[in-house]
C-alpha cells in the first residue's frame, strides 16, 4: 500500500471555498483505491465526514484563524522571511506556515511516506523542506496561482517566489486545467512536460440526502413564484471573481427585463463596494447579498437559481459551476475558466465583455427551450468526469515519480 503525506490548508466543514472540497473528494477517491493518506491541516478541529484517512493538525489554532486573523487576501502578506514561531500568538499567516513546517519536519523524523502531495502555495514550503531534508519525492498540486488570485493585478511578489520555488523543486506538477498549465509555463518558465492536467470532478453522493427548503430564502422564492428568473454567483468577493463586471452586466440585463433577480453568495474585501455599486446603478431591489454560506444554505441557492454565472477574470477550474449544474442551473462561464474546458453546453464570454454577458443572461431567461436544452446537455457532460478517474491519474503520477526517485 502506498503511503502519502498530503499537505493542505482546509477540509470541509472548515473550508472557505472549493480547495477544501477538492482535497476531500480526491483523498476519498484515492483511499477507495487503496492509498493510505495522512492529511495535515494547520488548525485543530473535528472532521466528521472523514473516516477514510488520518487528519492531523499542525497547530492548536481554531479553524477561523488559520489564515492569520481570518484573512486569505494575499495582499496582506508582507513579510519577506519566515519569522521564528511564537506559539502563544499565532496571528500571522507566515507564522502559521512556519509552525506547519516545523510540524511536518517533526512528523518526518518518525514517519517516512512514499511521497508528499502538497496543495497550493500555502504548503509548498513544507513540501520543499521534506524533499530537501529527507529526499522524499514531491508532487505540487496547483489549484490556483497568485496570478489568478490577483486578477488583473501583479499580486504579491513573496507568494510568486514561494510558488516558483515549489514548482521548480517538485518532481511533478498537477494543474487543474490547461488554462492553469499554460499560466504555470508562461509565468514561471516551468517545462510543459513536467505538468500534468487533472480536472476536478463532483461528488454527487455528498448531495444524496439533500432536500430543498423553500422557507430559507423567502424573498427570492416569492419573486420566482412571481415569474422572476434567478441568476446566481458563488465565491469570494475579490477582484479575481470579476463581480464588478457582472454587476454592470446585471444592470444592462435588468434594463431590458426587470424580472431578473441576482443573488451574490459569498463575502470578501469587495463586499461593501458591490453593495454600494448596486445602489448607485439603481438595481438594489434586484440584487440580494447572502453573505458567506456553505452546506445546505449553499445548496438551497443552487436549487433556487435558474442561471449560474462564473464571471471570473482568472479561474483555474471552478468547482461551483459543476455544483450549480448538478442542481439544474444553466451555466454562463468566462472563457478564462478551467471548467469551460470540460463543459461545452454552457454559454461563454470574455470576462470584460459586459454586453455579451447581459445578452446571454437575457437569452436564457427569455427562451425556455434554450434553458431546457442547456440543462439537459450539461447533465450528460458532468457525468463523464469522476473523482475515481482523478484518483487513477494521481496514482499513475505517484508511481512514475517513485520510479524516477
């Protein structure tokens, strides 16, 4: 049996986005195929869904503090070196990362896994340490880069350097899309033959006992009963997600069809800006902000929604699109998203093209046969991908890396 030390930053139910969901489902599928996994997280908490692997915590932090004060925004990370850990006051993300590395180092003094699988920049330094100090092969999994998180901006130079070193030191790199593979090659000059693309999937068993509750979002439910089309988007309110463009497109669409309701589910540094923008554009009565949601409340949004828009400026994959499709949404995706490479029965546009986005929203809202066709074809497409296939591809990479090592 192959023993893998997997390095991650979150797992459900203590996740802030799709990274934790992808890690959980991938690890579950690998475990089903006989891989023994120890998964290190930077906080201490229960994970009731996880019985198939050993989750170990690197610190005694509460999950809400794992980003340093609850912040995931990379622009807040200013330190150029990793400080000495202060275990009585773990408030800096860099200090948390340092304690995470110390834990991994102590773990490897006692246990010797066959391979390290590190997810995103937050864990790359611990993976590098494992390879340098113990000679353990390293697979770096890229779910998003700093270039994605920064949108049209340059991003944090420190994180760029961490990503560059992690990708250079890795024996193999897994990218979640061809879009991400090209970005890694172009921005970090990593040879393309070092990068394998493995798309994410959707674990439908996670939703098997779900039932929609129409009493949760009463305002939106009443409008839908009155003939409104519900348009939703889900994610962090950051420049990466292109929500400013979506809000402008919403105003254009509402001008032509007032019976549109836009639901913005999520939170982030752009929240107040977006709320103010909806007011300035005069569309506040057609826009609902839910705040951060997950679990059943998130699935209720998907079930209530007719159209799901992924407006990202740069989206390595976009698991929320598959979740929305599973719950019967028609999809509109930016061409700058990885999920658009595996989903063809969706309308697509360039993230800056607000007019085209507005037209696509109106086309689906105003033409029932088009909406029905998109939904039907989507169900066939996402059924072609599975976490079982993902796990088999991962194992092939593991075996090749071990042989070369």
